[in-house]
C-alpha cells in the first residue's frame, strides 16, 4: 500500500510537470485541451493501475489501427465511431435549432465528389434489391422552401458494402448529389438499404468482439444537406423497426431520424417503396 501511495504521489508530481511542459503556450484553446487530455490520460493510468503488458497491448492496438488506414479505409474514424466518441462530438457541436433536422455521424465511408444527378434520377448503378423513390423538400425552420439546396447522398449496396469498400461495384454506386427545385422539392431513385456490418477484419472488429458486441448498423442512408446562408446538416435516415435499431454498432441512431418507407400503391410509379421526407435547415447562420 505504501508503495502504491508513493507511486501515486510520484505520478501526481509527474503529471504537474507534464502539464506545465505542454500547456503554457500562447494558444489558450490548446492549453485547455492538452491539459484536460493529459489529466484524463494520466488519471486513467492511475485509476486502473495500468500494467506494462496492458500498455503494450494499447500501443499495439493503436499501431495496428493506424496501419489499417490504407487508401479509403479509415479505421481511426471507425474506432471513434465504435467508442461513441464521434456521436459525442456530434451531440456537442450540432445541437440543432428548434425544428431543424438533427445531425448524425458522418461515418468512415464518406467520399467527396459524388456525381451530380438530375431530380428523378437514380443513384443505383448496380445491384439487385427492392426499389424505392425518395422524395421531399428542403425547408427552413419557418417552413419556407429552400431552392437549389444540395443533397449529398450515400449508402451501401445490397451486398452490404459501400462502393468505396468494394472493387466489384461501379465507383459511384449508391452515391450522388442533387439540388432542390425552386419549390424546394427533390426526388431520386435507389435500392432500399439494408443493415450492414462495419468492417470486422481489423482492430475495431477485434474490439467489438472483445466487448461482446455485434458489428451491425441498422439500415440507413447518409445525407449532407446544405444551402448558402444556412447551416448544413450531416445526417442519416434510419429504417424504423430494423432489428439493430437499438444496438447500432456506432451509436448513431436518434429518434427524430427514424423513417417509414411506404409500400408503393401508385401504379404510375415503377417502384416497390416510397419514402416522403422533408429536411429542415437552421439559419441563415449568424456567421
Ligand atoms: Fe453508413
């Protein structure tokens, strides 16, 4: 006991030295962030009385996480997502104004430069599944339509892989950008998304397995909705009733983002399902 007490006293002294070494710059925000980070890291080591072999395990895990970030694969974003940290940052920084569409994490599979499509077009280039027409409007918080708002859309193919993960898919499969019409409306066709597993062949997969967690995400579609002068929102729409809706591997689900696809009853539409959904942007932003 005496030995532990003296070790903790030494570590308290050590922590003060480390904080002093890093947190006295002329950047006030840096000083706040680095001091807090150091306090939590050192506090964690002291609290669990971290053993050398555990420290090596952590170093090895983080090393392999970095090594897994090859090409478009972003294992560190996935790690942040799987620990709930991405959603925590999202919650802090995207508290939506009353009535605006809530945000959700970007996830590791976003790729910029999706192709522009016309309203009424399709983002499904390859893949078999149930067809869906997704249509709605982009509105401001007063209910006024926003014309020429951009929707940047991406989701998995029916084989549960994003195009960026799968060389056998067209590069732009299930990705697209479109702009709202003058009345704020938009429409596009795709294949109804299904639940999919996050990649489990890397360190994050091992982490999920160690925690006794499944790797599944409930079916969802990602959107970034933006318009000049408004606060853009990065979000996801989740299929209500999906079996993984309460156990999302990356903790991204919010009640306001649950949507209900309707069986198509309009014989003039050659689709299996229809989803009517409006997005609401806050703003104009103060900045
Ligand atoms: Fe996703």
